[in-house]
C-alpha cells in the first residue's frame, strides 16, 4: 500500500499524452551537459544559480522525475517507510487496528513519506524473516515501523546491528541507546493505576487476565497489577490469574475468563483485563455464565478501544491517544533516517481513565 498526499491539482493534470523525457533530453533543452542535470537533481552546490534555475525550469515544465533506481545508486533516499504488522487476525474487521494503520500512513504523509504496508502472520517462519530482511537490504525503504513484535525479537536486533533504522510500537530495552532504535510506549504504571482505581471503589477481591508478557507493555502492566495489590495489602490468588495472547486475533480473553470461572472456588468482585480486546472476551464469558456486569463482577480494560462505548454496559478503561503515539514514532523514525541530533530514542504516552458503566462502587 502506498499512501501519500498529493499537492492540490496534481491529480487533474492531463499527463497521459505527455512524452516521458530522459535526462539527456533535459540537458539538450536546457543547453547543458547531462552531468550538470545530474548535479542539479542531486542537490550539488557547485552549480551556478543561473544554470540551476535554467535546468529546474525545463524539469518543471516537462514534469521530469528521475528513475528511482538511478536515485538509489546515487545514494538518495526512497522517502518510503515500511510498515510491518505481526498479526494473525483480520485487521480490517477491527476499528482500533484500522486506526493504527491510518495513523501511521497519515503521519508519514504529513512528513512527505510513502508507506509500504504489510501484514505478516508470524516471525517464526524463516521465509517471513528473510522477506522482511530483503526489503531492508535492497533499500526499498528508508526505515521500518513495526507493530506486534516481542520485546526480544531476533529480527529487530539483526536489523539494528546492520545499521537499519527501525521504529517500534511497544518496545524498550534499558541500557540500549542506538540512534537507529526508535520506540513509542504506553506509560508504564497503568496496571498500578487500575488497581488503585478499583481499590478506591472498595474492591478487595481482584482477578487479573494478562496479555502476552513477552510484549513490553503487557509485562509492565502485569508488574503494575502485582505491585499495586501488594502495596494495598490485597491477596493475590493464583486461581484468579490467567495469561493470554493479545495478538492472536482469537477469543483468548473469553477462553481465559471461562477457565477462571470454572476453576475458582469464589468469584472475584472485579476483573482487570490486560487490554480492551481481552475485556470484550471477558464480557462474553460472563454473559454466558449468567453473571451481570457490574452487578456481580466489575470489569476494567486498558486501551480506549472504540468498541468500549458500544458494548453494554460501556467499558471503563484507560485510553491512549494513538494519533499522538504514532505521529511521535513516525516523526522520530524519519529524524533517525536523517541523522538529526537530539532525537529522543523513545517516548512514553500517558493514558486517561474513561470511567463508564462496567465498574461499580462497593463502599
């Protein structure tokens, strides 16, 4: 997928009958050598202003664009980002997933970049790994944006060691500060904030259904849940703790909630879902079991998924500004390509509590 904003009026030009000129013909019309045309196109400063202006006038009048292959041989950038999403589900069917894609492409367009987007089923298949590597090594893109990779992903480390610029959503390695490792992250204390909120409502029996803790955000949320409960003196029940894979595109939240309800001797008063996807699965399991939300069990998520307003009861969640997150990631990734100084390697985005109808006060 290539998406880029075109200047107003460009799409309306009748270029279909225009002959495509090459650099030799541009040089003949401008009355200069072909090497002079090449120096003008590649931004060399050793061209007199009057000559540069004459060449550019001919280029603009004839809508001449150099072939990309030649530009690459001359060391020019492609002005293209690769967007690689590791996901086994159907992105088009989910509003939040679709928003991720839109935010990345719109952010890139605002900064003058194209986006080459690809959905990859997994990074355990060597063919997938080799295919992504080939795109980088062939320099079809200037950098890559990744979503859905594990925090310790060999492919990412390999690309960084090769000097390739990668921007990663939800990724952080303390102590590593390579200028080509760019990331954006959720705030790290949302899990603790979730426990604090439920505690303020009087909940003392809290269950946790985590996402895949191989992801940085899920690990930090898990740590936050546990530290929050420990500091509040709340008992952590093993039968109230389950893990799931948020990037599977399946009903993992539902399956985990079913197991929780089947195996526990006593129901919790609240369930913390590692994200809103998981929370929707919890809703389904509780409904099937005839358990009311929030009458019998309160449910809280993390993400701010648009579906949270549509489910009944509406989902209480910590919401994040994904437009801000992805613009930050894309902009800093492009800055890394340009080797701009003082470019922050990572940024943390704070969430906001959306207090809706899925959590009730016990006190």
